[in-house]
């Protein structure tokens, strides 16, 4: 079992899970833990002072700090530093599929070397008194070795495993194969968290029922629908889940925009870039998503983006936007077994 109030986690997403956004999503409720963007640990000793700055917690929600690297001693130092700084979980990134990451032999590239996994994760385990986890893909080029990867990480001492059941070669194409989550859960004695294509709250409950996994980690779908964790908690409790309208989306993104302005007072371009990325995902819930996304991305200021969003989204009722817990419109293709 996961030691969180809710069996749900916000996934680590590079360039997205900024502390301000994590806090705002957590405020909606139903979220068991939040994750940082991955912290790169290179070929030099990490600065404990810098690592401590990554541990920016949300009130009442446990924080998982994800580190990425393949130097056993430096990864152990980093794990100890973030743990001492107050991280509730130290997580190792074994899933990033980006070519620039793979070329350096980290992220999902480490799945091809079980000896390296044992060395790095074992070193981290010795220095982390609290929870240690790993987030993996189903494999690099094929998924045939995923069970042995899971067993290797379990022997190395992780407390729970998060699996995104796509290979590195798949990136985000196709549909997540939840059968891999089920196989890992049936093989391992530690907790297993499923991740991948839970676009609607009902998908999270279906993933847990079909695979037996202990929890669900959600990334892109939580940016598309910031209320998904609240909806999951409502469904689990037998309550009628929230049905956001277009006006709710506009109010939410206004809150995020204000938080970004406060976070980047001297870097307005960064706020614009981050908001454009959020609108790309929020726009996926709009029936005419491509037109909306293209229109917002062309805007050059926060004010212009917000004006465009207000005019386009505010008139939409809960029935006209694909953000309900059941996914009645089904604009997205969910995963499955």
C-alpha cells in the first residue's frame, strides 16, 4: 500500500510541474503526492544547497523529488541531500525517453543495464532513510525484460515502483498497455503505481480494478483537467464528481497566470511560454481543439492569451467541454488491459 491519504500522484513533468502549478493543482483536493521536475545529477558532485531549493512543498501534500543520473556516488549524495532537506520521497528517473537524455546514458537508457541499476539504486538506498521509489518505462526497445527490471529494483531496495507501460521507443505514441502494470503487480511484493493514459477520472478507477495496482500517477491528463484528482476522490467516496465548465477553466488559468507572474517577475517570457504549454493541454478538452490551440499559441502576451481564452471558453457549459469524470465526449483515447 502507498503511505498517502489518496492513492494518486501528480507525475514529474519537465518544464511543467513548477512549484506554483503543483500547489494550485493540489489545492483542488484528492491528491496523494506531488512530484518535482527531474533534477539532473551530472559528472560532478551536486550542491546540497542547490538541491535543497528543489524541496518546495505544498501544504498538506507529500513531495516526491525526482533525480536523474547514472553516477552512483553522486546520485547517493543527491538523494541524501534532498531527503535531509525534507523530501518525503526520493525518486529516480528511469523513464525519460528524450534523445538528449538517452545519449547521456540516463533516464530510460539505464533500463538496458541491470548492473548499473543495482549499483545506483543500491547506493541511494543506503543514504535515504525515508521512501525511495523509481519511475520506469516498460523497457527501452522491447518490454520483454520489464519483470526482471522490476525485480532488480525491488532487490536494490525501492519502496514502490511507478511504471509507464510504454517502451522508450514508443515515446507517447499508441496506447499505454496496462497489462504490463498488472504483470508487475503480480510479480513484485512492493507497491506498484500505474501511469499512462488515464485521461478521465473513471480511467484511474478502472486501471486499479483491472491491474490491481496500488495507486495511479497522472501527468498530462492532470494538465488537461486540473480537477481530475478531486474527481477520482469523489468517485471513490461515492460522491457526484465536479463537472467543470469553460468558465471554471478560465478562472483556474487566471489563478495560474497570477502565480507565474509572482514566480517570474523579471522573466515575463517564461510565464508566456509556460502558459502556452498549459493552454495546449487545456485546449484538448475543447471540441474544436486545434483552432483554439493555434489561436492561443499565436498570442504574444499573457493578457492576449487570457482574453482569447475568456472569449472562447467562458461560454462553454459543462456539457460542451470534455472535463467530466466519465469522459462522455471521449475526445481522448484511454489505456487498457
